[in-house]
């Protein structure tokens, strides 16, 4: 059962409420006074601040000066993280701010524009945490009319959020507790506006596993740094984005010419065709030949079983379809279905090179089918495949060393 809330303040004392109203009016006035200085093309000059504890949200202006200094999603996300996060904050506490940011080319026709970043204090390293994701979500985030979104505090119970150009709605997610990522994503999208995209966590994020990731479009990941655990601690099971606002660019004609010029370079490059056909798994052969393919917990750069986890093996033993993020001619992603064996019929996106080396090379697993299956297990639970592969190979290495000393 969904419960819809727009802005709703906690019942508190009257002074608190009046103060909130005063701050909000003051910010609005400043916003209109500064409007003249808020003119940076490629941006909306606006961030969305969501207070999960109070179930409120507000828009705040972000000046040209800051956007000029930070220039792009990574700079803006990092700037906001440094500005907003309390010093010494526990990454696994609701006080750890979670930021989603997009850049000036997001939502334009520029190649590879469909990426966004998240920024927080990492539960995996207890330091600066950033993670990036492809797929088709980035333009829908930007279409909400914001350059960045800040999540503060934590929901009182498991929830999911829907964000569009009109603001934020909070939904109860109790029925999704413990659900895997694919199921969670399908469930919240079924209750969302047409054309919406989502990011979700699985059981790993809910249980605050430090290597939990966030998934989007089933197989796309905000993999690094334990982003899923941060959403988990905030009791946010997922977020949908359905923005359709267009952002003005400074010079349409110049942008068009730049896009054409890049396309021409891409056409001329032999690497483009290779990425389109083989995708990132082609790196297995390249790195193994150069003796730098991560093998047996980084003990070697050559894996004897490399031929069973490389791109050629994939082409021969999987049904492979090239596919890519919107506006990307590289189309490096491969939707692949296993043809034979105990995992026949299993569909994954990839496996990508990073997953192949972390799960396959580091753990000396032969057979891309087994790598794809473990990839799928991690995706469903919402666990970063690179971290999982590293940790399991570390465990194997430690056990081997211990038993050889006995
Ligand atoms: S298709 Fe590949 S290269 Fe293109 S944006 Fe997506 S991940 Fe990047």
C-alpha cells in the first residue's frame, strides 16, 4: 500500500515551524535576487535538498561562481560533500550525506552523456567515496530540473522516493524488505510515471554490507565504495526519476559541430569497431598477453585459463547483442545469454572486464559461464562484483598460505 506525502513537517513546537518557514522564505527571496547571477548554461543553477527524517524537500540556488569553479558533476558533487558532511561523520549513520550529481552535457545530444555520479563518505574505505553509473538514468535525473540532489538524515521506516520536475513523493517500501534488486526495481517502476528510471538496493544494502552497490536498469551499477549501504542506513530502498525538463545550452550550433567531429574521429578509430563487437572483455587477451591480467589475488599477471573467460569465448558460447547507453556510438555493452551447460538461458549484461578479472582471474575460475552466474548473484543481492571478487580471492589466498605453513 503506497502512502503519498508531499511536504509534511514533523509535529514539533511552533517556533521550530516558524523558523523553517522564515528560512524557506529567505532562501526564496535570495533566489530571486540572485537570479541575474544564475545564468550558467548547461546547468539549472539549482540543487534539490531532501530531508528524509522530516520527509521534506526544498530547492536551493547554486551560483555561477560555484559552477564555474567546480565545472561538472564530479566537481559539484565533491564540493557539496565537503561543504555539507559533518567532520568525522560515521559513514554508516543517517548523518552521512548522499549526493547525486549530473554534469553540463547530461541530457544533451553529446556522445556518452548518459552518466551520473554519487558522492558520500564511503563505508568501505571510511574516506571520500564516489561512484559512476551508465544506462539511461542520468537524463531523467537532470530532467528533474536540478544539477545535484542531496539526501540528508534517514527515513523512519523503509521507503522509496519518486522524484520529478514537481518535487519528491515518499512511498512506503515495507513490502520490499529483503527483496532482490531486479524485483525491487520492477515493483517501484510499476508504480511510477511512464518513462521513469530507477536506482535500487538489494538485501546487501539493507543489511549495510560495506561493499553493497546500487543497481539501475537491472545491470547498471553504482558499484564502488559501498553506496548501497549508505542508502540502506537511510532506509531508502530505491529512487525513481522521471524528469523531462530540457536544459539550455550556450551554443547549439557549436555543440552540434563538436558532436559531428567526435563521431568522425570515432568512425576512423579501429578501437570503436572492436568495442562494438567485443566490448570490454577484449581486455582479457590484451592484458594477459602483456602479463598484467590480475590473477590469483594479484600474485600473477598471467592466467592459464584466460581463453575460457575472454571475449572470443563469449562470442562462441553466449548469444551476444551489442547495446549501449543513449547517445553512445561505442555501444560497448553486451547483453549476453548463456547457450549451454548448467546456467543455460541465464541473461546478464556483460560480464564486463572488471568483473571478469575480479571474479574470474583473481579466483582462478575457468569458464565465463561461472563468472556470469556469480555476476548475476552479486547483481541480485546488490553487491559490487569487483569488491566481492577481491575479497573472496583474498580469503582463498589467506587460507592457502595458512595451510602451507602448517
Ligand atoms: S555504451 Fe559503454 S562507452 Fe558508451 S557510455 Fe555506456 S558504458 Fe560508456
